[in-house]
């Protein structure tokens, strides 16, 4: 995802308490954001199976096929 999109996802996650649906383009997994790290440019996600993970900005994109 672009830097601008990353900042928008992080704003929605951290300031509006939204859990943005994300798609990992490498693994094919879907997760929901619950935090961001600006230093590492990563998004912390909760996967649909309940596990937690951290994805870099470059390997994920917003998942528009899932309603928010």
C-alpha cells in the first residue's frame, strides 16, 4: 500500500478505533488492523483465525471485498 494509504489506515485504526480489513498479498491472509508502528512501517493485525501478526506496508492492501 502507498504511504498515504498506510497513514489513512493507521489514522482510522488509532484515532477512530476502526478495525480496517486488510489483505496480505504474499500469504493471501485476511486480517483486521488494531495498531501501527510508524518506525517499522507495519500494521498489527488480528487474523481471521484469531492469531496476531504484523505486516509491512509493502505486503498488504486494504480489503474492499469485506464490509466494514
